[in-house]
C-alpha cells in the first residue's frame, strides 16, 4: 500500500516524464472518482416508475472474452452464450438480460409490465423489476 501511495512522488523525481506520469496518474484517479460519483448521483433519490415495455426481439449473444474488473485490476473473463431482450421503454431502445427463468417465459413481440428508473442527468433507464411486479 505504501508503494502505491508514494507512486506519484516517485514519478516526480525522474524529470519531465515523471511529471507527465504524475499528472496522468492523478487524471486517472480523478476520472474514476468523477465517473463513480456521476453513476451514484444519476439514480440516487429518483423514484421508480411503473409502465410497459415492448419486447422487440429475443436474441442470443455468442460466447466471447471480455474484460471484467476484479477490484484491483481487470482480467480477461470468458462469458458464455446467453440470451438478451431488446426492449422499448418510453420510446427508448435498450437491451436487458433478465434471470433465466424469466427469460424462458418471455416471448418476442409482446408487452410486459416493468418497473424502472430514469436517470436524472442523462435519461438512462435502469430496470428494477421486469414482468413480475
């Protein structure tokens, strides 16, 4: 932990590249903090709305490799084949991956009840309950 905390100061003692490294390090930390605070503030205190979602398609995402954060560093993770739904909620298209037993009972070209939150700043939709309210 001490080495990580002193990393920017070790960069600064090595000249111009060290100064650039220090600024880059602090820019990454600041960007991470701002992103996290934005995600929290976007949905904090926003009321849940109830409405309907049009299920446009039910499609399969093939197996693939993706980067997954693990706390300290991202690692490559194998993601198995899974199904997702293309929904239209309040005239906005989004993809949603419900749990398997709900996915089995959902068909394309139907309308399902849904509870969701709309983001305060960017209007992003976060599904809280799908099909079974």
